[in-house]
C-alpha cells in the first residue's frame, strides 16, 4: 500500500503517504486535509510498508535495482516513477 490509514471505521482520522512519510488528517471544521508528521505509533509500520514498496520498485528496473543494492534505498521521485 502507498497509503496507510490513521484509525479505522468511526475512529478514522486520516492517511499516511507511505512514500513521502507525511500524514494528512481530515479537519472537520474546515473540510481540508492538514499535513502533519506521522503519528509515533505508526512510524515502524509505515517504514515496513515503504521498504516493501522500495524493493518492489527496484525489481522493475535494472538501474534502480543496482542503486538499491548500492545505496539501500531509492529517492521518492524514483519510487513514484517506478510505480508507473
């Protein structure tokens, strides 16, 4: 998943963009989404999800795979491009 929920059902509060590592909370007063840090309790789960995405994207392209093996990660832009 490239998004991870914050809460569920009646306790749903927003989403985390796993790639950018930013949370977005729904603001009921304004109807907008507020950009925030990832909640502390979700940091490890979001990291696990991002690691899965990076590995999957790296496997789609030889150059990305080489970079992943050499540097251990990919940039957010490379991840988004690899998802296309």
